[in-house]
């Protein structure tokens, strides 16, 4: 009997990733529609999704540019958001660090969802590796299909704000951030960063307050513990 895809042991991963891809596809539609309605040529959002495969970074750049910020500020925002992939790679890089082409492809396909699914597999390396590649492959297809649909629909939507598509980016970031806010240091850093961005937004060019918000990380700087009194 020929082998089935996906294997029985990985079907739950495939099912969960497929369910999550519906949401990713919808966010991709939002990105494509927003980019097109903002006046970008159709090929720019399509190329961004295919060549970068970084939803939050793409939204970050688009949000800064649409708000009147320069291209450099938009690129800086996108790159800074994408820096979170450095610890991701350290956590799951061993799953694809086999050959030169898997290093390249695995690094390119690294996203929040594939990292989460791989880590959820625990110490089972085979299952973690399968979870990584199954999840990231499904998400890649969903994100790019969504972007194309959004680009096609964007030409018929004069104002995406009417459909609430402008809320897609903050909603996506909020969904990513909320679980991490359970940690006290992370919550303090986010609170300080948000306060800095809100305080400087009326006075600084668009995009700069977002970059200044990174100073909130200083609130989590390791503090020296007081020495215990000698017994």
C-alpha cells in the first residue's frame, strides 16, 4: 500500500496548521488590499510576500509608509520587527541545519507559527522537524494566496477602512504580544515602550516614535541582586 500524506502520526499537526492557515490567509488579504489601495503597484505586495514571507515586518513597513513616513523608516521598522527571528533560529535551527540548501530554505521559511509548532513537539526531534516543515509550508501558501486575493480585491475597494482592514496589523501584533505579556519584565518593557511612542508621536516624524519604543527594553536590563548578609 503506498504511503499516505501526511503520515498518520503527523495528521494532527497538519490539521492544526491548516486551520491556522485560514486566519493567515485572511491577514494576507488585508495586506494585499491595503497595499493596493495605498497606491502601490500590484507586483510590490506580491513580491514582498513571496520574497520576504514576513507578515508582521511587511505590515510594519506598510503602516509607516502609509502614515507618511519615509521608505528608510519603513524598512527600519520592518527589520526591527523581524529581529525576533534571531532567537527563533537559535531555538529551532537544528531542525533544518543539515545541508546548505536546507539552511537557506529553513531560515527563509522561519516564522512564529513554525517555531511554536516545532517547540510544542518537545524532545521528539522527528516530530518537531515534521511540524516545522508542514506548518511553514502551509503558511507560505496561505500567505501568498491571501496577498494575491487582496491585491485583486484592493482595486475594487476605494477605502479599506470601511471594512476594517486597517485594523489587521495592530490586531495581528496584539495577538502575538498578548501571551508574552504574562511575563512581568516583558509587560514592563511593553508598557514603557508604548508610553515613549505615545509621548513622542506628536513631535517626531512618523516611524521614529516606533523605533524609540525599543528603549523600553532597558526596563528589563539585568539588575544586580543585593548580596545576602553573611550568616
